[in-house]
C-alpha cells in the first residue's frame, strides 16, 4: 500500500496550453479514487470466486496487507468489480465470438425469481459454460427476457440451438430465433421435473400423510440425528462404538475382587 501524489501544473500565461497528467498513475488507480485496480480485483475475487464474507475480507486484508477497510467499502469495491468485469466482457466479446463461431454454440437460457421480488436471467454458452449475458429482471415475462436474448445475439451471433424450460415466456422470448430455423429445444432437467411432478405428486402426498398419521417422522428425525454422529468415522471405529453400546457402561469393581 502506498500514497500517490500527483502534481499538475498549468501555464499561468496561456490557459489554452494542455495540462499533462500521469499516464502511469491512471493505469493503477482511477482519477479521484482512493483504491487501485489491484485492490478491486483482490476484493472481487475473494467475494465471488473464493466466496468470502465481507467481514472475512476485511480481516484478511488487515492481516496480510495491513489494509484497513470498512464493510461498506468492501461492498462498494465488490460492486465496482462487477461493473468493470461487465465492461471488460463487452469489450472482449468480439474475441469470444470468434472462438464460439468455430463450432457454434447452443444458447441456454434460464431465469430464477421470487413472486413479487424479481430475479435473475442468464444466457449461457452450453458447450463452454460461459455466461454470455445476465441481468436482474422484474418478472419472468417475455418483455423482460427478450431484451437479454437480443443483446446476446447481437454480441455473439445466432446460436446453433436454444435450450430452455417449458415456460411460455421463455418460448416467446426466443420465437424470433425459431422463425429463422434455429432449433428450439426443451431442457431435459426441466422436462423430467415436470413429468416427475405429474407422475409422483399423488403417491408422494399419500406417503407423506401416512408418515404424519403414524407419527413416523419423529422417529426418522431421531434416526437421522443418531446417524450424523457416525459421519466420517471408519468402519472399524463404528463397530467398536456399536459393541460398546451393546455392552453398556461398566459396573463398579471392588479392589482385590476378581470377577
């Protein structure tokens, strides 16, 4: 960590003369910002790649680099990291497109949302697992999904196929691709989930009611609690524990008395 001081001078006689600024400093830290790009990357990777909590990042920076940040500052750096990452992704999209067009790419789309709270929509390259475009949505409706699909096509070209769930909004959002002759496929995972629900909803409900009526759930919870004690134990240790449990606690022994 260091403090950088930039001195800028201008001509007092002719104000039309340009003011030269440090290009080297601009590559390290953004103008009028306290934190350099290296710190933004460090915090962003810790938060989103290593899945560290903000408090853990603060503690790690202080221990390893003697940098003291507030939790609010870490949050701001995380947001800035995502903003810069998106900008870099868009700038490099022609290079990504060149790689993807060699063999084509299947466009996988999926949305997750809670009723009344919005959610997230993702467009992904199914071959490589690359997230091509993503953003927050107010709801899983065609008007909110289609702009992201159109942006993906604009950046990376037409896919060789589309893979989606069974929902009408997703189908309508990619309808313009179907009209071009691009195959519109249904995700097997969502398909099996829908079929499984129709096939097993009634039997599962019957089984659940039987367990509840016969008070079996309490016994199952107790069994699960006991089984968790054996998690990670070797078979030999488990056998010794079982034998000790069957013998029960040892009784008191009188000194000098042989049983």
